[in-house]
C-alpha cells in the first residue's frame, strides 16, 4: 500500500504547475457562471420578462394625449358663423385638444395579464437557476474527469520509469547469464507498451482540459491547471440509500419542478384573461378642446376662448359576435393549460427517477470503489512478490509483465471507481437542501 499511496501523492503533486495559478473547483464554477453564454442569454430573457411585467402594470394607468390640428382648404368650405357654402376660397382652421381615457372594467383581462406576466418572470428566473445548477454539474464532471486523467498520467509516468529501471536490471541479468536473452526482448516490448500508455494519458489530459475550459468559456491563452480538490486523496464516508421520503422532499425544491408548477399557474391566468373576452367592458374618457376658423369674423384669441369644448363620457362595450375569436382564444388557453400540467407531471417523474438513480448509483460506485481497492492491494502484493522472484531468477519476464499489466488494470479501475463515486456525491448535493 505504500507504493499505492506514493502514486496518489505523486498525482496530487502533478495537479499544480509552478508557473501557473491553480484553479480550484469553486473558482471554475464561479468563472463559468459569470462568462457562460447560456447564462447570459437567460439573464437577458429575465430582463425581457421584467420589462413585459412593467408594461402590464402600466396598462392600468390612464392614457393622456394632446392634439393640435391645422387645416387648409382651397375648395368648397362652410362658413361656421353664417352657415353658408364658400366656393373656391382659401380657408384655414386651427384646433387643439387634450384627452384622457381610463379603462374601468375589461373582464379582469388586464389584471390577469399582469399576474401572468409576474409568473413569466418567476418561470424565467427558475429556468436560469436550473441552467446554473446544470452548468455546475457539468463543470464538476469535467473537473473530476480532468483530475482522473492527471492521476492516470502520473501513474503511467511512474510506471514507465520503473519498467525502464527493470529493463536495465534485466540487461545486467542477461549479461550475467541469470536470464535468457528473450527476457530482455520482452522487457523492451513492455517499455514500448507502457510508453504508449503514457502518451495516451497525456492526450486524455489535454482533451479533458479542453473540455473543461470550453464549458467555462475560458480564453485559449489563459494559463490553467487544476487545484487540490479535496485536500487529501481520501473518499468520503459511504452514503445511505435515498429513501422515497427524501426523494419527495428534494423534489419539491428542484427548480425544474418549481418552474413547471409556475407555468401551470401562468397558463391558468392566461385562461382567465381569455375568459374576459366574453364580458362587457367599461371605459371613462374626458377631453378639453377648442378651435379657430378663418371663415369666422372674430379674432383668433376670441374664437379660441369662446369655442372651448370640455367633454366627459362613459363607454360600455358589449360583445355580441366577434367571429368566435374569444371562444377560440379560450379553447387555445385550455389546451395550453393541459400541456403545462402534462409537462409538470412528466418533470416530476423524471426528477424522482434522477434522484433515486443518483442515490443507487452512489451506493454502487462506493461498492465498486471498495472492491477495486481490495483488488489493487492484491495485485500490488502479487507484483511485489513476482518482482522479487524475477530478480532472483525464479520467475520469467512474462510472469513479471503479466503481473505489471494486472496491476495497471487494477489501478485504472480503482481511480475510475474513486472519481466516479466522488462525482455521484457531488451530484447528490444538487438535490439536497
């Protein structure tokens, strides 16, 4: 186990390069949240929904307008004072007015539209929260994959160094007559094989680094290396199976379900707004205006004072027939509400399955981790025994190579099980309160 510990310590040391500042997982997640284009799009969508909500709120206010009109007529016109027809004479008139209108009742359409806009803002914010959570999960997965690739690279480098030493020792044994010449050839082949594994591990590190930096939207020329994820190469205690009660409790705080439930309420409010199309509407309007006409004898100021015309009116509109437009809108809102309910039911089932599967997979990964740890210890002990026998001439080079390859597979399985288990623990944190 001492050699196993040295491998993991060496991997942790290679996680940092002297010339580069380390990026711990939290820093990677924070950078991604600040620079990810999808997050920026969601923030822009929230801004749009908030602007729409403000627009709906302002729709309850009265509308003021002012108008100034200047008319010129060259043909026939009416003398407003004498009430006679004037032919082929240039006349002109000036008018000014101020008007205000206020909807008093519209079947609660505007009220429901405002509340629907509030729910639209809530939905957009919950969708943004879900995107942030998903991005955190993706960054964590990519980060752990990079950590795994780096530990595998560290192990292949250490393994390659030891096989080179063993090859040189074999060459001396062959010269001394303790081993046949075929043993040296077999060792040379093993050196080449482990060098290929080391090159493959280097490629995996580069690929994993690229995947992580792409998720973070990190500029290509930015120095980047991972930090020490957990402080020590240790695995947390075993997690217990996620019960149905826990899954239900975690489900209620999931932003995806909360967003689906908010959409249902939004569609209900849209339906209520559509029902307002069947009800009468009542509005209040008031105005104040005056005018001047060149056909009258009074001067401009006098006419503007005498022709003042204040007004106040109530408007009652009763829908009788609108070519079934209101009925069609209501039917459409009914189907939209049904789709929102179906989507929420489907989301509930999917999230519950995710939570239960994550708990089961965490338990399975822990068992694989324990099993692979025992296998690694056994393969390491077998390799040490075989190596000692080989150095004494009691084992062949093939026996030694087989033991090394078995140890390599055991290390690979152990590291994969370890990092997969750590990821499952991080994944469960997404659902836990």
